[in-house]
């Protein structure tokens, strides 16, 4: 199976091209990155593009949808499908967005959108994100490749063992319990992790007990 990636220089969002082999059948996954490098691979490898898979509808992941539909006449897919030698399972993974879907291709590569990253998770409804990460994605075999919506690839096994959010939710790592401020309000920092943008990602407990996943730039640490 062939997997190629393009990365947007500002959004750091990924667009992927996935094919069952040279001169074979291909699909795109998301479109929020420069598409010309992927078009060149389609031409060079003699691929037939049949579908565009969309992990969620945020602008940095769908910016090139119209271009792909116009160029290849592709069908936009959000559910299970088989095309050529590609068997694609759609895994509902809401939390970061209500329409979040991850795509498991041939049982070996999972495109997780903005739900699971290397060392981090997507912001959004905490209970939903936790369920989507722990109960859906991390239930996959450890060797499965994780190809997220932003920056670097990882694996299910690595995130099970090293992702700070996952370690906290599994009860392996204790909360930091560090006083902090979020958007000027007092809060408690529970988890801090690296994030794809270099600014960090945090799980915080706000006044009243509600938890939130927020970008590190919003957190003032002591």
C-alpha cells in the first residue's frame, strides 16, 4: 500500500494520498494542504482516484475538496467502503467535532483527523474525546500506523505507552494538580503534553469542576 502526505506550511495540516499499489486505485484523505505534490504522484504512478475521505469538516481539512472533485470527479465519502484493493472502515470519533470520523485502511493504517496526535489529542468535549481515543482508536492493534490530521505519524502502541493524556486517562500517570490560569480564570492543570504546533496542549479543571482540553497558549502556568 502506498501512502503519501502533503503538509500545509502554516496550518500544519496533512492531506494524504493512499493507493493499493502502482497503477492502482487511490483515495485522498482530507485536502487542507498543497495538492500539487499529490497530483504529481497520481500522474507518475498512473493511479485511478475514486474517493475523497473527510475526517471532519473544519476548514483546514476541506480547503481543497472542490479542487479534487473538479479534477477527478471523486465521490466524497464518510462511511465504510471498498475500492480496488483498499478496504476502508469508518470509525466514528466525535469530540473535537461532532462529525469526526477516523478511517482504518486495510487494517494497518488509521487516519485519525484531529482526534489523536503524536503525544496529544484534539480539543473538544472531554468525555467524547476520551471515549474516541481510549475506547475506539486505542482498541486497535498496537502496530497500526496513526496518520493524524496535523504533522507527524505515530502508532497506536506508542500512544498507548507515551501519550500524556492517555497515561492520565489510564490511571498510569497522576494529575499534575498545578494551579494555573486559563483565559484569566483560575484553574488546575491536570495534564500537559507537547502538541503539533509547538505550544503544548493541556487538560485543565475549571472553576466548578468542569474539565477542558485547551491549547497551551491559553494556559498561564506559575
